[in-house]
C-alpha cells in the first residue's frame, strides 16, 4: 500500500470522509484525466459575499440536508472532457483518506447523472498517491480492517 517515496497506492474508486462537511463514507472516483476535484452540490446561492449550498441530494443515503455557508470561496473555469468550459464555484475543505486528513479544493457542480458524487483529480492526487486501476476501496479497507 505504501511505496518508498511515501506515496500511497489508491485504486480507481474508494470511500472518503469530509469531516468539515459532515459527510462520511462518500463514494469517490479517482480521475487522473481531470485536473480539479469536484463534489455533487445543489442549491448553490451567492448572497452578501457568502456562498450557500447543500452537498449531495436525497438520492444518496449519506445526504444530511444541511446547508453550508462559505465566506472564502472562488470561481474558476473548468474544461470538461468534451471541451466545454463551465464556470464553477470553488471551496476549500478537508478530506480523510487512509486515516489522514488533507486539505482539498473542490469545485461545486451537479453530478446528479454521475455514479460517483465526488471526483478526485490530479491537483489533489499529485505527490500523495499513485493510482492502480486494478484496485478499489484501498482507503476504506485500510480504515475498516483491524491490524
């Protein structure tokens, strides 16, 4: 699971916790073709220099219905795989994988039609992980197994 240079081997899919968002065991897809990471988000409103939103939706068992407010956020242009450019809000939060909490920058988008509510891109993966597409749930298994 760990290599000499301290990079961790992660599979093509896994589960992660987002403690600041109160989301746990969320399905994630590892996408080395994507630069940014994104999370399924609805009801995004910008009001009085604050960003208000809800993560996931009722179709996910992990949905908690909580509204979050971000005072520090940004807007970025994201180019999709089909070449279309879309402006998205960007927030910073924390992610827990392999029992380690790391900062992560997430773009907010509707991933309603996608199987995975979270996509992890190269910006987050770089320097920390090596992807083995033959594997799945490496962090989840590491965190749930007793040693």
